[in-house]
C-alpha cells in the first residue's frame, strides 16, 4: 500500500498530492518533486518514435532509504507517482500496476466531470476515497 | 560538481608534492625575521618551478618533470595526534573556518542554466568547496601506510654572519639526524632513512661581509660538494631606503591563509603552502585574518591559539573592505612594515633561482638515486621469495580466507609493517615515482603493492595502494590504460568500512568524484558524493551534497529538481553545521526551482528557512520578504503552522532596525482587494428622525446596480436638461456619490469641503488564523488649492505624511494644513473572511487630495485561541498602499492588442468650495396604497449647509405617482381646506346643493393643460419629461432653512411592489463653481393592491341630435368591478363621482337605473353605470386656440369633488403624460391619425378615406372615476379615496383602467428592415357604416280606421347626419325588402310611397331630414327600419363604396279603430 500518492500536471505542478497523515508531508512533497526528474529522464530515454507505443507505467523510479517511488505517465503527460514503503515486500510490480490503473481510471473520471476545470487541483470526493483506499491505513 | 579553478590533474599533483623540511640556525632566523617571515615562509611564493626538470628512470630513460611544486616547511617536532580516522575538533574548526571565510563574491560569476522551463541562476564556482578541499588535503596527517607526505629532504640554513658557519651546519645536521633516527620524535616522518641534507648559507647583503660569505661557501663546496650547498644572498635593500619603492608582495596571499591553518594544524605536519589562487583569497574577509595577525605577533611559536582570543582581538573594522586596504591595515598593525621589506626584486629572483637549483641539482637527483636503489632491491627480491610466498599463500590460505579476513578486519588499523619492511619498499618507490610525475611506473608499482597488501590482508595499505593506483592511472592520461573506477570504489569502501577511517575515505572520494566529473560521469560522481555524506560531519555532508547537486545540474539532461532537492539537503546540513550564509545561499538557489511551481508546501518550507536564516544573518529585509511570501500565498498549511509563520513574521518584522523611522513598511496581510475599494462622498444619512423619513440617497450599504445607476443617470440628465432649458451641457457629468469598481472613475471625483469622504476598504484574510488589526487610518497626500482665485497656488502640505502613533510630532504640522483626520481605531479579529473597514476623512480646505493607502497595526492572536485580544500581543505597524487599476481599455485596436488599463481616480478627489446640501424628509409617507388611491403626504426640504440653495427640482421614474400641486391655481399650502369632507379628504370638495338629483351634471369647468403641466414644462410635446420644479417659497432655501410642502400621491395603477425613484436636483446660488449642481436620491417602495377595475365603452346614441341640442351625443357605459382581494381590509367601495375630461366631450347625465344611487361595491361586485355624453359647445372647443379641457363632474354622492383642481386634475394630466411616454407606439399612431385627418379635408387625397372614416369614430374622452373605500384598520373605519382613469378613444371599443392589454401590445417584434407602410386598406363596411347616422322619426303608435280608409299613410322623417368631416354621398334605397325570416312572418307588409331612391349629398357634419311616407294596409306592428342607406365619400369617384346602415328595428304600431 502506498504512503503517498500524487498526480502531477503536464507542467509539473501538483494536481493532487496526499500522503499518510502521520508522516512528514513535506518530505513526500520533496520526494515526489524530485522524482519528476527521473520521470523526465525516463520519458526522454524512450525514443520519440516509440513514444506512441510507450507503456504508461514507468516502473520503479528510484529507491530511497525508506521508500520506493513508482511512476506512471499518461498520454497527456500527466504523471502519477506512488511512494511505497520499502519494507513492504508484499508489493509487487503487478500490484503497483493495478494501482496505477485504478488511479488513472479515477483520474479520467475526474477529468470527465464537466465542472472540473482542467488544470485545477483535484477536489473530488470520489477520487479522494479511491486514493484513501490505496493508502496505508494510518493506525 | 561546480567548476573548479584547477583542473583535476593540477589538483592531484598539487595535493601530492615532494616535501622539504627546514632547519634554521638562530642567526639565519634573525635575517629572515627582518622581512617578517621565517625561512620557509620566505621561500613559499617561489616553490613552483617554472622550468622543466629532467631525470632518468631505472631504465635510463629521460623523464620530464613539468610544473613541479615543492613544499617547504619548518620541522616541528610536536607529537602527532593519533591518526584516528576522524578529524580532531581543532581541524574541524579550521575547516569550518575556511568554509565560512569563503563566500560567493558579491555580484560574482553566475551562469544561467536553462533546463526545461527553468532558468536557474547558479554560481558556477564553489570556492568554499575548493578551499575546504585544499585545506582538508593539507590537513591530512602523515600516515604510515603511505609516504607521499613524508619529508624527502631537509634544508639546513645557517647565516654567514655566524662565527663558524660550518660548525653550525654540523650542529643542524646532527639535529636532523637526531630527529629522524632517535625514535624520540615520531612525528616528522621521513621518507628515506638517509634524508637529503642541503646546506644553505644565508647571507644578509645589508650587514655581512660578502667576501667572507663567499669564502665560507667555497669551503662548503669543498665539504658537501657543489650540488649539496648553496649561498643565498638576501636583504639587499635597507629597510629605510626602500619604503617609497613599490615591491610586489607575493607573501600576503599565502601567509594569512597558511598561518590561519598552521595555528590549528598539528604542528608536526609539514605545512604545505597553498597554491596560487586568487579566488580563494578574494573570498577572505578581513576579520578572518585576525588569527593570522596574532600568529605573526607570536612569531614562530606554533602553539595552539585559544579561539576565544580571536574574538577578543577582533579588529574594529568588520566590514569587508577592499582587499588591498585590509592588507595594508593588517601589515601595518602587525609589524609596521610589509613582508619582504628588505627584499628587492633581485632578491626575489635569487630566491627563485635557489629553489630551482635546489630542486634540480639536489632533490631530483636524490629521488632518482633512491628510485634506482629501490628498484634494484625489488628486482633482486622478486624472482623467488615473493612469488613463492604468494603462491603458497594462495594454495594454503584459500580455505581459511573468511576466517582470516574477519580476524584481519578487526586489527587492520593495528596491523603495521615495519618501516623498512620489504612490502613497503615497493610502495615507497611508487610514491617516489608519483611525486616526480612518473605515473606509469608508479601505477605498476602501486598495482604490485596492492596485490601484496591484499594477499597480506593489510587492508589499509591495500586501500592506499588502490587509491593511488587509480589516481596514477588517471594521471597517465591518454588511452594507455582505462581509468579503474572500481579501484576507487573499493578503496573508499575499504577505508570507510574496514579501516573506519573517514578522513581517508573522504579524500579518496573527493579525488574520485573529481576524476569522474572530468570524465563527465556526473551521475556516478553524484551517487558517490551522496554516499559519502554521513551523520558525523555536517559540514562535509553539506559540501558534498552541494557538489552532488551541481553534478545533477551539469548532467547532459540537467536534473533540475534533484539539484534543488540536494541543494536543500545541503542547506539543511550547512545550517546544522553553523554555516548560515552557505545555508541561505543553498536555499536561495533551490528556491529558484520551487518558486511559483505550485509546490506550495515545499515553497513555504524554503521561504521559512530563508526567512529564518536571513534573520539570523542580520538581513531582516530579506527575512521579511521571505516571510511575506509564505503569508501572501494561499497557504495550504495548517492553522497552527500559519499561526507560527505569522508570529515569526511579526517577530522578525519588529526587529527590522529603523523600519519605522523612514517610511512605514508594507505589510502583506491582510490582503486588500484594492479594486473593491469604495469611496463615498458626503455625510452618513440619518434614515429617520422621529416621524420624518429621510431621503434614502446613496449609502455604502447599498449594492451597486448597473441598471439602477443607468436609471439615475438618465433621470439626472433629464433634470439637468430641464434646468438648462432643455439642453444637457457638454460638461455634464453624472454625479456619483459612491464610487466603486463599476462606476466611471475616469474623472477626478469632486468632494466638498467640510463634507466627509468615507473610504471603504475590503480586506481578506487568506490565513486560517485570526489577525488583529488596530489603529487603522488612512494615508493621504494633499495639495492645497484655492479654487476661488483665478490662479490657484499650489502648496504642498505634508507630503504623504501619516498620522501614526509614532509620529505624534508630525501630526500637528499636518493638521495646520489639512485639518483633522479622524482615524478609525478598531480592534478586530477575523479569520478567512472578507471584511470591510470604513474610514472617514474630513477635508477642511479645498485642494487636491490623494488617498495613498492604509496604516495599521497588525498582530496575531495568542495561539491559545483566546478570542479576547491581548493588548500586549506583539503587533507591528505598517502600511499597505491602495493601488487601483482602472478598467482594461478596449477601444482602439492598439488597446485591444495590448493590455493597458485606464486610470482610476477613485482615490484622488478634488476638494471643492462649499456647496449647498439638501436634506429631504417625508412625513406621513405611506408604504402601501390601493391602486389609484390618492394620499396626501408632506415633504420637508432642509438646507443643512452654509450656502443658499436654489433651483430645486425633482425627477422621478414614476411622474404619475406624485404631485406637488399646481402652482398656478394657488393651491393653499395649508394642509386642509375648510370645505373638505370631515375625514380630511385630499380632494377639494363642494357640498352638493340639496335640491340637485344625484347623477345630474353639477359643474363644468374648463381647464388649460398648461396650468397643470407647468411643473414640468409642457405636458405634451416634450414627451416623457419626468421633471417637476418644486414650488419653493422664494425659490431659494437659505442656510438652515427648511420648508414643508404638501405632496399628493396616487397609488400606481398596477398592483404589486413598485420601486419609485426620486432625484432631487439643486444648485448653489453662485454659478460657475466646480460642481454645477448636486442631487439627492430617494427610493421608495410602494406596495399597490388592487382596488377597482373600470371598463368603459362608448356607444353612439341613436337618438336624434336635436334632443340634446347638438349633433353629437354618446352613451358611455362604465363597468366598475371591485377586484380587491384583501378581505379583511377594504369593506366596500363607493363610487363617489364620475368625471369626464376631454377637449370635445363631456359627461352630461347619468342615465342609470335610479335605485342604486350610492353605487356601493362590496368584494367581487360589479356595477354598471351609464352616462350620456355630449359634445361640448362649439365655442368652447375652438376658443382661444388653446386646447382646453372640459372637466365635467357627475357626483353620485352628496358632495361634489372638484375634479379640475389639484390632486385630481394633476394626476389626470400626469397620467396623460405618462401614458404618452410609456406608450410611444400609440402616441405615434395618434399623431399619424391627427395628421391624416387634417389632410382629409375637402378634396383631400383618396387614400384618406380610412382616416376620415376613423375620425368619425373617434371619441377621445377620459373618464375619471372617483371612489371612496371604506377600510377597517385597527377596528377603526378609515375612508380612502382614489381615482381611476379610463381613456375612451374609439366608439364601441372597450377601454380599461388597467393598462395590461396595451402593454402587451407594446411587445413588438424586432424588425430589422424598415417597415413598409401598410397598404392602404379600404375602410371596411363596418367602418363606412359609421359615416352616416340615420334616424327614423315617426309616431310610435298610430290609430287608423281601416274601415274608413283602407290605406294608412304615415309620414316618416329620415334623419341623416354625416358624422364625418368629409362630404358624403348617400343613396337611400326604399325598394329593398326585408329578407329576414322574422319580417316575413309579419302579417302584412307596408310599402314606401313616393320616390323609392334618393341621392343626397351631405356636407361635413350636416344633418338632413328626408320626409318619407309609408303606406300600411292592415293594423299591426311594422318594422320601419327597411330603408337601405348607402354611403360613399363624395370625392371617391368611381370607387363607390356602399354601406348598409344596420338599422335597428323601428317598430310602429298601427291600430285599427
């Protein structure tokens, strides 16, 4: 389960960022922001020609001492970042993938909302609850 | 990694240089002391060799030594600090000192890196890091596992002035030998047992005997060989002579730094002189040179200085001045003279030559010799033993490796080879080769040594060898050997993990990173550097993190965010290490990445840290700026966090020195929505005063409504036009009392002196914590101008001076010029709310005022959440400016393409001379009325200014709602007329003469419309003028005077709530002021409820005209229905009187059934009244060319209301006005009708038939129904009165008192094409039938004796009257038989006798009688209405139109007798 989930706009500002409340929120902000460099690197590493067939899932972006950071980029260059605890060994690639899929679907729903102004921060209850479901339950 | 001044090769070479020790005799020291230097210091600037050296390696190949540098140091025998692998506190202090001394140059080199959408301004170099590295490398303790910084040679220096210099040499030589071999001193480590001794004879040119020196030198040459000794002549200049001569001082740049280092350095450490780099020295601050100073004063003694001493002797100048100056100062204090004062340039050259000679003739051959020796030893040993040994080790030791390694690991640091151990010899040789730049050989030696050490599990030695192998492989250059990066990694790992020697690991990492950087492997370098960070040393970690950050930004795809993040980490470590300046710099650089990218949490964090660091660094301005950012941004922080930020900000703010003396600083909180600022000119109104109800006017509490503003402007335009004889002056500009963002603010608003200006400022608190504002006041600027003088004198008074608590002294000066400013002092708390403050200014003089902003105290509430405001909670005083941007211009193309804003002069009012000020009060003003109800109220006008007032006018959106009465009729101003009805009737009444029957005409009055329209100019023709002049007594109101006037109100015809706007207009008595007029607004809401509905129809009367004397007579049916729905209120309505008003018609008589005399109508009851109307007398209609109205009153009750006087007639005429203005379409139609009918005179155009026909159907009669309503109100019966108007226009068409239908017709479709004139339709039969009115005149019954005479002949007179104004041809056909079945049933028919067809011509309105005779054969009832009358207009020629007069049955009874 994730400890921090973030959605970042094409222009690299956060649309949504949520972390486990008991932990240091600032740290996660920094982590997610720094991970964008890796995301960019990964995107540019894949050739331009391959950009179309490119898989959205970017895999493990980088591990830190305590966390693993996973990334995913939609076709509209919106980035999803999931930070998971390194100690959580049960989390396999497949689970991460499915989490991203869920996140993407939910994000698509948000975008489909006619009252949502693209580029605004996401303030959707449905999205919130979906994200909470994916987060580590703070005890 | 940031760019360095040195290349990597240079760096490594300079880090490992041959070291030379110095032993000096006392006398020699004296000589050098003259220059304020000791011998090693004296040589230091000249230690880099400019020329190439040569040496032969073991294979006799010539090796070039380029750019060699040697390091000369005094021998210090202090016992070494044990090499523990960590820095001693003193060393740490030194390093931290070095780093903090090196700060980025102000406005120094910064390169802009563009990465993606980031433009970063990053200092390209990091001199503090280089300084750190250099000082770190120099502070490396000499260890046993490597020989690079062991002394290779020793200079023995003896003065020529010595009595026996040779003896002295011997003494020194023995001393050296003792130091090296006695075993007493461990510290100065010597490379090779037989250290090279070089004998230097120092000769003082200014003192000694040169010849003696030469002879001693000759002697020395004999003894030590010419290559082993040197005669150095210095001090060729006398101190006194050469003061004016400017000699370069190459020592200064070395000395202050090296002395700084040496004071904390382990004295036994050979003190390497620093390389020649300006950049570091630039960064040196003067106050950091003070330790150097103390050191110099202490002379050669290298005792550790107490650091506290540094502070005690701190120099007074703490500002970094220019380097030259500071140096001068430094030297001046130190010894009165500069370094090398006794040295000429020639001496410099001699020193240089000496070093060169020493190196090339002494040192290099010595090294060469040693290399050869070592090589020989190694070669001899190699063959058997070593290799055999290693093989056996491999064979037998293989299985035990893990066990052994663990054991080995434990004591690796303890494992020591004997200094002369064979394993070390190869290392020694490698080091020697390395020092003389013979890297190839060095590499192979290191490589071999590494293998040996590894096999011995001597990990420290192995790591050292690995490190140096990698370095020398790198320095070989070319493609001979790839750089073995893994060697480095292994070395670092071993140093750190196995040997626990952080210092060595760090050194190794520094080299490795530098090498990787030079190979553009930034990512590896960064990883390495980050790996090297540890909890042990914050400073080191900070520096390494910073370098890692630089690595990230220098990558091919710059990783900006990683850069930023590591910068922050570095900043964090810097701050932990106490390097506040560096921390601040790091955060600032990182800020560039985070700024404005939406990562608010991170941004806040950085800003907060910057703020704190800036504050501790005494840069409160920057701190305030940073804190501002946190507070102004829409923060996502929690409330407690925000509260903390706020308190911190306030704290910092209060500590900004001198902030309140010059100008108050800008405060960031709360946000002021400048554009929402509203400005109100004038007093705050009292809304009610006792019974009086004041005019609402405009107040700040009202919302601005664009539509309403347009209505008011329209009204004002009308009233101004009325006041200026129908023309709106070009300078007209609508009065705006309350300015806001939507009003037109292009003009300077006008304010009147002595009348307050109220400024409403909208605040918003973006934080989640409450803010406390207090002592709010406005900040303004005022220019005095006297408008009464032709040339106003501009006097600036109190330029932007504010009245603040701190400036009580300034306040009186302001007051003199401007007048008291009541500032609103408030304490308030609010959170996340919008809130408005109203501040009042009272101008006392004329001039130009500019409101600049606000001053207030800002404080936070205590964090306890206590709502009571603690008066001693920290508050700061500051200002915020009000800058209002005008609306965006969008008129011209340029304005559309660019973004430009118009001016907004809301806050720049012009103060004008006094103007009259009107206050209006209403008395007995109702809020609810029945439709058409007449009520009398009073209005009081009061001039509250000191200036007379005149030209009072009023304009209203509903002119038919009120009247002031007609002035010409001399309306009595007394509220009640003596003849009035007992319950204060608004009407003027007369008691009905007792004899008169109700319903008969009692009064006919002729009234000119002008009499009633005079209030607002002509009633008709001006069309929709809604302005009335208010009849003031003398036309002016003197100051303080007030007048009460009666006012009649009539409930609107439409039910519902009506908003009625009054605009009172008035002028000052003096013309030509800045303000031409002033206005006062009043809005009332009247709730109108339904009363009666009156419908009226006019019918042509068929009676003969003669009966009523004139040709015209009509029947008017009036249907009155009580449509009042309020059951409780109105009990019943009485129709008191019906009056008519018309130019042509008048009501004549009531022909109602008589029994319902009083005509009462209870709820939902309908009554019908029938009246006969006649035309007015012809002379009345045409008299005086004045179109006078005839008012006819038909009283149904017992008193007559004089409808031709004030209120009734007023409302009648006002209704006409308004109906015209409200129904422009109809008005046009009416006009068209008039013009057509005029054109249709005799011989008029053929197309005018319609007009002619219509004309004869026109009535134009207005019925006024006056009613009384009996209302129960609070158990009291109240009689209300009212009047309703019905305008009859056409015969047969029903007219209604309500306008609903007509208004529905107003909704005309929008037409985009000009409408074609409607085709001339022929008048319909129906219409034509009205041209001629027929009437049969005959006896109603006739007795005839058919017995006597079978034929009964009865004369019948057919009266034909032409209703139209044209000539009509009529044909009367008598032959026509009735075809209706009823008439057939009639038993007998009759015949017309005589001529059966007549052709007649009727002139306009002519009445003709035609005698006919009818013949009857039987008795019975006959219908005589059979004659057919065909009419056509005489001038229609062929277009003969016929019409049938639909005859009413004209029955005649023929009796037979």
